[in-house]
């Protein structure tokens, strides 16, 4: 078991909307079945790898989102071609197909995901970069592996907060993954993810936080009425424009709109974090990139 665990203060009880307009149960079931069918199709086709045109991957990702009953709205410039590190705030399992709809990329994922039903098979066959979470000493090798993928011209997606938040607040971007972009000399592409209702009000219904199970979160999404996922692509950060990973991480988070807070969701107290309970580790949010429970100043300087 790793002594470095990702954490966030968000829980379904305190953060996630459980009331509101919902769709009829038969339609929710139909959406759920459709999502599973589309995911299974992806598992079958993933072994073809780069033989699959990027446009097909984007359409497949859009189909997952729409099958769940969520409207997709993308704004901003087209991400650079070639090697690029895409970084985004992390709210939901839906974040992954949303980013794939913008730019197909290899994901960072904890090694345990290989054993998850459906998601594990899809992640394993999609070329994900797996990380051994319980081996802190392996972090330099992990950063090198990411840098190698970027040098090969591959896009890589990371969620530097390292844990899902409800969307009302954000965690700080952890710095390790940005070292890979510096080493590879590739741009960093910030992307802001936001969920709202058709009327414009922000929604936390898609959040996958705390003690939520994946099935509970998926059911909440397919049962919701009028969900809209907004993907805001910001200007890419050119390689060499920032001297170190600390500055690069700050520059990448700045255009995402929300200032990260210690407690999150109104729980910040005098600039320090309130006590927070560990949360379940999330898909594509490896603890190597975010280690909750210990102030950053006490972490090894060579890593963070």
C-alpha cells in the first residue's frame, strides 16, 4: 500500500446534487446499455492502435458522451499536432472521453486499473501509460517514460490534481508530470472541463468523488436531464517558455478559471487545509502525480 494517497475534500453527501430533473428510468437504462455497447466496441477496436484514424477515435468518444445523454460543447483552438501534454481539471469519469473528443491521446493510469471490469480492458488495450503507485522511487522512471512517449510525437493526457473534485473548486496541479514536458521539449495544452445544466446553472451531478462507486456515478449521469459538458481548450504553452516544472504547472492551471484552494468547496480555513478523509483512487488519476495528506514543502524537492 502506498503511503502517498490522493485526496480531496469532496464527497457525494456534501458536494453532489441528488435532487433535480431526472429522465424516465427506461430511458436511463437505455442510455446505460448504449454506453456499455459503445465501450465494448472500443475494446474490440483498440488493439488496432494507430491504424485507427484519429477522427474515428474522436467520433467514438463523442458517441460515449452523447449516449449518456450529455450534450458536448467544445470551444477554443485546436491542440497542436505531434507530441503534446494535455492537462485538465478532474471531475468525472466523463472527463476521459471528453478529452479524447478533442485530441486522442495516451492516458496516465494506475496499474490496478488493469483489473477493473470493462474500464480495465479498455485502458489496457488503448496504450495507457501505467504507473506503479506503491513505488515512489520509480517516479523518475515514470517521468522518463512519459517524456519518451511525448518525444515520439504522442499526445499524453494527465490530470495533475491527481484526484477528482466536484467542480466547485480545484486542487493544485502537482508538478511531476510537467517535468516530462520540459524534458521532451513539447507544448502543454491546458483544458478546462465544466458541467452545467441546459439552463446554464453549474451541475455537480457528473462528479465521481468520495465513496461513490463507478456504477453509482454512471447511473446519476444517465438519469440526469439536460446535462451539458463544456470543454474549453486554452492557448497552448510553448516549450521553453517557463524555466521549471513549478512555473509550468502554475501557468497551466492559471487559464482554467478557478483558483485552487486548500479545502475546496468552501472548506478552506485561513489558508490551510482542513482535515480531509482519504478518498478512493480514481481512474486515470495516479497518486504519483498527486500525493495528498502531506504538505508540498515536505515532499522530496527532486520529485515535486
